[in-house]
C-alpha cells in the first residue's frame, strides 16, 4: 500500500513532471532535474535514519532476493566463514544463496523447531570473530515473526534484510555494517532496492562480480552505472517526504504500534481467532491469524473481499490469514478489519 497523498501527487505530475511536459519516466536519468530528484531522495533518507557520513546509500535493482547473493559477493572471499540466524522463509533463502558461493555458512540459531514462531533469545548464540558478517531478518513477513532487539555482534559486521521494517520505527544505523531493503513494503513500488553500507565494507568485491552488483562501483557512479529505476526513485522521494510530513520515524512507530496492538487485541480476545507467534516475537507489520474452524477460511476471505478488505490470504506455504499493515495503512483500515472480524465471529462461532 502506498500513501494516498503520494499517489495523488504522482497522478497530478504523471504527464508533466516539474512543468517539463514529460513524465518523470520520460526524462533523462542523467539530466539535472532527475539527478536532483535522486539526490533529494538520498538526503531525505539520510535525514530520517540519521545515516552517518561514512555510510553509502545505494539505489539498486534485483530486490532483497538479489541481495542474498550480492551481499556475499561484496563482503567475502571463497572459503570464508559467515553466520546466519534462521527465523523463517526469507532468512532460509538468504542462507541457501550464501551456501552456493563457496562459503562456510554457520547457522547460529534455527527456529524451525517452533515452526518459526519464535526468535532466538539474546545471548543464546555466539558470533565467532572469524565470521565475515552475521546476517538476520528483523521481520519475517510470511510467519509474522519479528526481533524485539538488535543482535550484538561485537566487531563482526551485522547485515540486516530490513525490507519489511525500514521506516517503520527509528533504528541506529551505526549498529549495522549493511542494511538492505526491497522498496515494495514501506519505501515505494517494486523494482527498487535500497542498500545502506558502511564505507569500509566496500571495495572488496570478488573478481567477476558485475559492476552493477559492486557496491563500490555503484557508489562511485551515484547508483547510475546503468539506467536506474527512475519512476521508483521518484516515488521513493515522495514517500520519504510523506514520512517526514507525518512526523518522522518516531511518529511512524507510534502509529504502527497502535495499529498492531489493536489488531492483536481483537485476535486475543476471541476464541474464534488465534495468532501462532510468541507474544514477544510478534510483528507490527505482518499479523497472521487462523480461525478455530479452518473450513471457514475461504468463506472469511470471500466475505472480507466483498466488504472491501483484500489481500488477506495467508502465504500459500502456511495458510490461514495475514494482515500486512505497513506504514501507509491507516488505523481506519485496521479498524475496518477488526469490525469485520467481530461480525464474522458473531455469525459463525
């Protein structure tokens, strides 16, 4: 979901951006107007996240899935050790990609035994100094599992797939060596990947790595070695302006906590609904829930869609329902879902 204000602005400017008589999709990515747009997007992101000067901000392509392979391409040499925490499907995919790159992959914690409904406790794993990095996924969208802490890795760089949490709350960038995020949750449309990487971690890319996957090369070219996803960067700039106008990340955190708390309360107060995730590991972004009678799942989804509540089907791998309540979703949308859930339970319990 994108903020309505952002979509309205894009609609108004679609055929004539900045009075040019052209869409932003039609102007040169090397022209001064678009270069200024990309620079503004970077400046707004740096402001919102308080990104230190010794971190590079890159606008890339390939999604978070691409970064599963691109991260080790940039941060490791064959035969080195890397560490991962496995808390669900996305971290599992990142581990699989790392294993294909001739690395010693150490999975320090695997929550498979809980069916990925928990996170590893702080202090329950140790990161060896020989590890090139520790990778984790702060929020697993499919399982609705989220870390309530940032892992302490000492001098080992911490790498995080923040695709579904970036901009949802304040974060201390200096605790991380590298942050990456697909745009399509809280940043904008699909097609853009944001990478925030500490400068000393760049410049060590493996031989044969394409330049467009080389953090140092892309940083040197202001992310424009190739034609960037211009429309996605333009929308990112508008989204970042919207977040600033909403009060920044502290305001986003308050808003997101209130939405999630109200939905979890609705689930917990009904015997008709259940959430499978340990309370301390519940996500504010993705709220999965099941019905007491799974035979009613299709009925629930059909009636919900008729009521204007869409995209509620759980991921095909886990079933049930899942409400994704990213930044742009307002409390009114969550309240509408809660009202429907209460009515459905009254009629079918």
